[in-house]
């Protein structure tokens, strides 16, 4: 049923994209075509394994911040050459869905990417982008793209004031527009009325056996006003442990964490635990 919901969502929401709403250079189009050629034989019996296998084709790709902050208005940016942690997850998910559907066109890629990246799958300006990752998970759960399994794993609800963007307006060029700013504040008020389920850092080790390769791991934080600082994919390595496949800002590239997830998190001072979303 959820797969049917996703197919319907992509058809209804994605079909509205037109050329002026999309940013894709000739180099990015060529990169997309190379990537589709590279992954066409990578489907695995498990969808999570398929996503991890696709994700590993990006190993070494440069980490680049703010790749979506392009131009004077919000556009659907397609960039497979430089990734931040969120765009890495979004692009891998989109490629995984294309592969599972036997599709390979740039138009299909754009439709799916819009569905994943924007509230209810529809690009309606800067505030429609899913900026806070807890909302990204909740909205994509609603769309049938992922399932938030944090509570099932033993995560507990927390209430937190989410206001980092509006409190740091100068960090976000599009928030110089008052209309964008007010809509972002409205989104924050909505988030502040809802609990976020987080699996506490000290409980992750006992639940590690329940995590699967391909699960989306979001790192919750104690930083004031912020819900999540980083994201990537769980990947079970030959040592039997779950590691993180992610676009690392520290090492400036897509990589698999050297340490298992639990040890990796222990080195992050503000980390409080994780949220886990399982792609469907």
C-alpha cells in the first residue's frame, strides 16, 4: 500500500515541475547519466542493501555545503557532483526508486526528488523545502517513502523548541525575504507542538542488532533550537557492526565511518541519540 502511495504521490506532485523551476547544469546532467549507467545492475534482494550499494558508488564524492542555495528563488537543484549529508540521502533514495521502477530519465529523477525534498512533495518556494530533518522524516513517513521506526526501537518522545533558522536568520540568504522568514517561523511553531522520538545514545548499542543496512540515521542534538545535525545511511560492515555511510563535513567527502555508529557518536559532544527512518 505504501508503495502505491509513493507512486501516486510522484505522479500527482512531481508532474508540475517545469524548466524554470529546475537547476541542472550540462555537467550535472552528464553526471546523472553516468550514475544511471553505473547503478543499472546494482539492484539487491533487499531494498536497504540496494540503497547502500548505490550510496557506495558516491564514495569520495566531495562534501559541499549549501548546494541548494542557488539563484534568487527556490529551484529544484540537481547536483550529484557535490553533496551535503541531506542531499546525499535524498539523491541515493531517488536513484534507488528509479532503479526499482526500471526508470532512467532525468525527468523521472526530478519528479521523485521533488517528492522527497519538499513538504507534501510540492515545490512552493523556499519555505516548502523540508529544512529540519525531523520534519523531513515525518513528512516522508506521511508520503509512504520511509517509516519512522525510532519509537519501535525504544525511542522516547522529547519536546524541544525548534527555532534555529529564525534565530540565525543571517545564516540563510533566502530568509532576508520577510515572507520566507515568516513562513519558516510558522513551520517552527508547528514543529514545536509535536514530540520528536529519539533513541538515546546510551541505548543504541542494545538496539544495534535491530538496525538494517539502508536505514536512515539522523543524529539528534542538544544544540539550542536544532533537532538534527547530521544524517546518513546505516551499513553493516564485515565486522558485524553498524557503521555510517554519509557525506562527512569533517573529512569533506562521502565515506563510511571508520568507527561503528555507537563509537562514532560518542565522539560528538552535542549528540543525544538518533532518529531512524526505514526506506520503504
